[in-house]
């Protein structure tokens, strides 16, 4: 009769080869994997540092200002980019798109005062003041953004007059 369940290792030499192979073959495989994974990445220390800084940069920043310092008025374009662009760039919720004369034609025809009143009071899906806080964006700055947005679509409105400066209180 033949041995059905015989051992593959018949002597000491075969045993020692099996032990050494079972130790070194996984080490060789691990080494080759490390070489393979690291071969595609040539690290430039300057770009690596820049990419690390980009990854860990803060999402928002605090901007501390002196409350007693005179307030700098934003331009119409700056207010548009900060408040209005989120809807008027894409036409979200029926907002007329920036510089689209066909969607602005009828609105511009009603005049500057009607446009300004719509922004201050809100219209349709647009909240009052375009959603801007009165402490952050003044009525004058909103007026400048109305002129900027309307003029981008072919309006001929002139820049509103700056409000008179309040005398400093002591």
C-alpha cells in the first residue's frame, strides 16, 4: 500500500530549507512592495512643504479690525463677489445671471430705484439685502453693487453718492 498522507519533508536538509524560505520569502515580498510603492513618488521638499501647508491651511480666517477706525467702503464688485455672486453667477432660484442683458432688460427698464428697492426689501427667493447683514454691508455698498450688476448687463446707472461722514464722537 502507498502512503496517502505522507510528509513532504523527508530529512533535516528539507526542513531547514522550508524554515529559511518561510522566513525570507515574506521579507523579500515586503521589500519588493516597498520599492514598488515608493518608486512612483519622487518627493521635492519645496513642493512637498507647499502641499502640506495647502492641506492644513485654515478653512476660515478671523479678520480683526479696529472698531474705532474709519470704515472702508467696499466697491460694487467686491460686494457682488461677497454677497450676490452665489446666485447671480449661476442663475439659482430664478436670479438673473450676471451680464445677461436679456434677463436684465426689463428690470433695468424699471430704473435704479426699483432695483435698489427690490434688493433692500427682497424679491422672490432673494432675501432682504441679498442676505447681507446691515452691520457688515451698508446700504451705500448695496447700492454700489446694484449699479455694478445692472451696468454689467447694459444698464447706464451712475455710481451713487457716498454718504456724508459722521463727526467723530469723543
